[in-house]
């Protein structure tokens, strides 16, 4: 049987490793060797550990020189000996070896059920984290997947499995159920196993499993006691199920599919001369910092692609090692589990002197230093081979079938053999095709093979390109179906207010769109955005890449690949959460929250506001019958999202979704009123989602402000063409005069030096400094404007600022209206349909209000206001300031009230990982699996 089948049997606890695997090959398990730079010095001893279903591991006894913990039970290994896997560095007690169920990195790719590529972010520092490939600590810059909890060294990226979360349907997929998606490590020290209740996490070693959908945490040996089906846990009501999301990705990368902006520079391993040179310490691949007389370091390439890219792995062996030992070390360096007798090392000719000096500089050595010997790892020609063929999404009841290949075996002849084994011989081979799938860690590539293709020759070509690539390549049988993809491409930055045919002509002229495969499915004229339906992958890719460099009427276009949500497949109790995050708010906290919410929820329901704004999110959720919204940002961000929601209301199947707030700004007045706090202080994102789930819905007024600069003054004064009329929406307050002037100065300072405004404390300090500079300012605002309330003229007292408030919080929590009873006015509420008008006499008065010493000057209360500005005056609405030209400002109610979510006073229920499964006799289950 094929490697995948034998590896799967070992993973499930039955069978034994196949001949030639690291666990049974005497060649890979012999020879006394030492490896400097490790926490332990390993020595070969006479006896092997007892035979056990350890999937792919090559365990041997090791003498320990430093404190070491077991990778299975996380306990300290007492004494001087433990059992170490030569390939992946798995360390274990002798008593735990027979219970190991975690697969070795050399066979892990063969155990992946559905290959899904990872989406690595920029390099960062991740303290007390461990690499999921080599299991070593991440002490330097490392990479993290933006969708799952995979952490790897840059040099380990090519060897990571394509086992990311499956977040959408791509192609003819119709799974009956969704299983747990386990990820090893990343658990806190206090994490408890869902099955046995004991501690399953550790900060000292990579240990424990966690389902990345439901959050269940278990020991690796306890995993078999859980039912395989996943219920999405405590968040199942707000997670967008993958079965409801359709996205034809084609050649788009994972970052394109999840709308993650590309980095300015290539990530390690992506460029022509990337950083994965194998300088990561490990068995047979150590890179000592200083040369040793008894050690020999070799540069080993695993194929033509590595030679072209100059990406070797550095292999360190004792100088007295024979050719077999060197070959075994090279195979371990590339995580290859096949029999060493099928491979050889060929010397590479030295590069020219100029290239040699360049290569030395690339590796961080001086041009005059000696380069390691270069060798090329090659697979020996094979006259026949056993190939595993997978049925894909054909429901046939078998994982794969094995076919013996000869030099004459073609795709067509293999299909004739495979179909009877799958029980589909009656349908004819012309209804099926063979697909080659390369399961790379960054991208999964599919290639349909022609019927005349020789498969043995194809495998030889793959090994010539990369010996390691064969273990990452699968062959699937799929039904031939008309391949008519539909890619939704969102384009924004177009001129607003055009007609449908004008947008079509504009795109045809700017981007040469093809009418036969491109159509405009949705138009958002007020936002200057359209959604294209593209029925050709190549055309969709061309338009996407072209749009990012296209300027239309002075504005750069924004292009996004959007999924399609299938509302008919949503569970009845599902009310997914649409999340908007402003990464510029709250310093770096916005970006951290963006990554956390992508992992806790489906990434397709999390949108970055700096990449297209709120409109793409509302478009994706336009057909969802029930959903809620979470806005992570300041008051200005919340107002922006609510304004777009108001415009989109008539296009939504859920016209009035409730909106929650995670305050990331400076003032956060609306967040204070709704009990979400004065600002985000690093709370657990899971607890934040729990609070949103249990929040109460309340109503809030929204107000429209019409700004008309044409009404005052005539053409003779030169003011007729100052500004066209515009409409803005208001939720919190509108300030005219000194309040807006301070906001404007702060806003301009932040635009000039955004890097200095990374914390709320520093932002408030800037506000104070700006206020002190304005203390002596006196412009007599009451002489520069006129106020009408409900068509009645209101006489203004002497003041420097006029503020219209809708909520009982202003200026970072101050009560500007005051709590004293006044028979002239009603008690203010955020849903009473009334605005309160308050005046301030200057900066000192504003400081006294914020200190709780005074309140503002109560002027009026009403639902319709008309302000006439006689001079250009600073104005701010919900924290967004500008200088308004002379004219009229008309403030009135803006249609229906909005539904907001107010945080419950009760603490959220205990965040469990999900419903506990039925009780299982764990002891008997583990004993049975170890037999």
C-alpha cells in the first residue's frame, strides 16, 4: 500500500511503519553521531525503544545535558536519557514513546485530508512559541500564518504542511461534515484537556492540541476519545460556516482571497534569493557558528529548482562519516522518509569566482571565506513504482487506491485501472480526469494531466525539480465538469455618480475589459465602486493586477477578490458577526486584533477598513438574513461604518443589523456610553466576542448635516463657488468653534507624524498641549454665526464653541449637558429624537467640564437646527474636523434609528472550548491504541 495509507494507519493507532520509513530503516537509525548546538548530546545505544505506532518517527536514545521536557506529556525528563526523533526533534520519556500519536514532519504531508495553503504574514518575534516543523523555539524572526496558529522558522517554510483551515468551498466540494482542525502547541500553561481534565499546555515545549474552529484543547493521546465532528464550539452562532462561502480562487494567492495587503518587500523564501538556506539547527543539518576540526559542513541542493534559486540546506556531519551516513543526513535535512538506497549525492561544480563571492556575501560570510562543498541530492531512476490515486470528492468509501506504474503507464491506462477499484467503471473514463496537486505551504497548485502523459516519467521530472516535492504531490481522480468559474472582483476609487453604461465604458477604456467574460453585477454609484463578475481566471487575474496600478481621474483604484455567501446553507440558529477593524487605530493593537479575529472566526467575515472601507463587507453580507456588526476603531471609524450602513440599508436582506464597538480611538465616547469601556487594553479577543454575543440591543438616533456654502454671499463676494453642497452623518456630536479647532490641530499633527500617535495617553497629551496654546484665543463665535431651532431664532450668549450632542458623553467621557434638572428641557436620551445644544466659553471652560467641575451652557433642545456661518469656521463631526466655508448648516434626523449593542453588566459566561463529548473510558482507549 502507498505511503499515505501506511502513515494513516500509524496515525490512527494501528499497523506498523512501512519498510524504508525512518522508524524501521536501519540505515537511518545507525551510526554514533553528535550534534553541537543542541540542548542534548545524542548517542546511539544498543537497544531501541519498544515497537510502537509512532507515525514516521526515528527514535533513538539520547543523553541529555540540559533541562528537557517531554513533547507528549510536557513533564520534565528526569535522569540523563530520553528518546529523540532524528528527523523532527520530538523528545519523549521512554514510557511515553509507545503512546506517541503526533506524526513526524517527514510523513505529515501524506496525512493531510484537504490540502489548503497557508497565508504567512511578515516576520515577527513570537516569544515562548515553537516551530511546528522542527519543534525548536522561535528565538529570532519567525513567520506566522494569518489564518491558523502555525508558527515556523523562515527556513522551515518549504517543509510545512499545507494543512491550513478550510474557510470556503473552492470547486466541486460537498463535505458531509466538518471535522476538528487540530494544531499542535500554542496552549497556555493552564490549559486543561477536554477529555481527562489534566493540564495539556506548556510554555516550555510544543505540546497539546487545539481545534482551531471550536477551541477544544486535548492531549494528543486523548484526541481519539473525542467525536471527529466539530460543532464550532461557543462561537458557532457567530462564525460564518465554510460550507456557506463560495470562492473560486484559481491562481489567486491566499492573501488575495482573504484581502490581506501584500508586504512592501518579499517575504523570506519568496524572493529569487530567499532566506531558507537551511541554517536552522537540527539533526544532520546544523550550522555551527564557528568551524570545528572534526566537523564537515556541506551545502546540499534537493533538485534543479534549489540550484536555480541558490537555496541549499547546510548539512553538518563528522569528518570520518561514510557516504551512507552523509546521504542519510541529507535526507533528514529535507525531511525525506524514503529508503536511502534510492538516492545518491552528486557533486556540483564550483561557481565562477565572481558568483562565489556573491554567494558568500548572501550567506553572511566574507568574500574570502571558504564556501561549503556543494552537492546535489538525486533520486535514482526507477523501472516501476507504486502510485497512490485519491478519489477527491467522489464518495466511494476508500481513502486512496494504489496502482503499479511501468514505463508504459499513461494517464489513460491508469484511469482504466483506477475506476473499477472505485466502483465507477460503468461511467466510462471519458467522464473523469486525473489532476496533479502540488501541496505547497504557500500555494496549492492544480494541473490537469493529458491522457497521453507518461506518469512514471512525470514522477521522474518532479524528482529532478525537487526530491522533496514528490511527497508534497498528489494525484486525484475528478469528474469532468464544465469549468466556468465566477470570480467577484470589487473595484473602488471610480468617479461617483455615474450611470451603469458610463462605468462599463470607463472600465473598458482604462483596463480593456472583455465584454464576453466580464460583466458589471453591482454598482454603488454613491461610493464610486462596482463589482465585476468574471468568468475566466486569467482575465480575473489580469484585471486584479492591473487595477492596483490604474489611476482614474487622479485616484488609484482598489481591487479585492470577494467571496459569495450562500444564505440557503446557513444554519437556522446562525447569526454571523461581520467584523470591521481599523488597523491604524490603537497603535499596533488594531493589527493584532485583525489577526486574532481572523483565527477565531472565518477570515471571510473580517474586513480591514484601510483596504476598501466598509462597503466590501456589507456587499458580501448583503444576502445574509441575520447578522451583527463589530466595529474596532475610534468614534470616527464607527461613524464611517454607520454612514455606509445607512446607504446600503435598502440592499441588505438584514436592513437593521445591531452594531457593537471595540473602542480603539482616543475619546471613544460612544463606546463609553454603550459600556464597552474607555478603550481597548489588551483583553482576550475571545472574551470580547463572548461579550458581543451576550450584549443587549438598544436604539440610537442618527442625524444628517447638510453643508451648503452657496447660500451666504453672492457671486460678487467670490463665495458662490467655494464648496459644493455635501451631506455628512452624525452619531455623537457636532462641534463648531474652539472644540473643532483643537480637533483640527490634533488631526493635522497626526497626519504629519503618524508614528508618534501610538497610544491614547500620548494622544491626550498632545490635546492638552494644543489646548494650552489656544488659551488666550478669543474670537467671539456668537458674533460669527446665527442659530435657529425649530424655525425659531435663538439668541446666543458670549461663547467660543457651540456643540450639538446626541449622547451623554463628550471629550473622552465628560458630561457636557450636566445632571441638574431643568424644567425647560427634557432629560436627554440617545434615542429621544432630540439634540442638545451646549456652549463653552473657551479652553479653560472645556477643561473644567472634563474635570467634572462645571457643565456647559445649556442653550436649546430640538430636532431641527439651522446654523448660519458668517465666516470660515472650524467644524468637527464625530471627531473628524475641517474648516467650513461661510454658509448654512442644516441638522435634522436621518431616517430610521440604528440598532446598537450595549455590553451586558453581567460577566460573560465561562468561555468553554465547546460542548463536552460523551464520557469515554480514556484509559482503556489509550491502552487499546498502544497494543
